């Protein structure tokens, strides 16, 4: 199963809609199951660093099939450090990403950066739910 560009854009837009409701400015990234970027949107005025954080959280959620925040406590484990290093350092094991699941299979991840960890996760979750 794949994730289409239209679907990815709808997910990113759903995350942005939630950010607007919260009064924050974010970057929203959507990747496929292999961690490759499908769609990216950055709100006007969003911090530039959120572009990296959002993509890294999306990759983490797609790679492990769970919210990226659940991985934070294990981020310093040698296995996780090794996976992050082998992947090129693009996986961020911090709160703000959620997996995209269709028919029980992980087909991608949505990551958000720019708010608090909880705000980022809430925006990502709303984005995925809009899909």
C-alpha cells in the first residue's frame, strides 16, 4: 500500500488547520513507509528548525509504527542510537510524530515541529485523522 501525494497533502493540511486553531505556527511533514518525504508544508512565520524536526519525527513514526514521543525514553539505548546513525541521523525520537496506518499496515508518518511536543503531536494526530 502506498500513500498518494493528494493524501499526504490532506494530512499536512489537517495538521496546519489544527495549528491555526491552537494559534501556533508549524511545519508539517508526511513521509511514506520507507521514510521518504511525500509532502511538506511550512506555515508563514514558522521557525526554520521545525522543518528538520517535523521530517525526523515523521520518519521515526513510520520506522517504528508508533508515535515518535513513545521512543524518547529509549533514544539513548545503543540499538536506537545505532539505527539513527545508520539511517543518517534523520530520525528524531521526540514527541510530535504519528504513524499513518491503513488496513493495519504502516504506510507512512506525519511529523510536526514548531509548537510544544504535545501541540506537535496533537497537530500530527489531527492531520492523520483527517486522512
